[in-house]
């Protein structure tokens, strides 16, 4: 039997009942800073309206850092707005 592309790349399988399931894991992501209110709301927005982008960020291990950055940018905007100094910096949301 020929090897699949997954096996050629060094992938392995485990048997569960009658099925062979690939041994895959999501890369570990460093959770240094907590995600605040705005990051959580953005995560919910991505889940509901941009499912593919959400899953891509989740499976690549970049979701937490992305949401932490969104939260930080939103907090900066709110703080600047509170002081009447809303200056649009280089805010870069994917959505």
C-alpha cells in the first residue's frame, strides 16, 4: 500500500475502534497577556461572521495573540476618546 502525503511528511496514525485517526495537535500558543472585553467581543464576532478566519487563526496558534492585540488597540482607542484626543494611529484589524 502506498503512503499518503501525510505519512510522507512524517505523520502517524492511531487506531480507534475500526478507524485510523491522524495524530495531529494544535501548536502551543503563549498566553502571556489576558484577553479583555473587546478581544472577547471580537472573538465572538469572528466566530459568528468570519468562521474561516477564526478557524485559521485558531489552528495556526495565532488566535490568542491576535485577540490580545485587538483588545489593546481598542483600549487605546477608548482611552484616547475619553480624553477627547482621538487620534487614529496605525490600527490594523483583520476585519
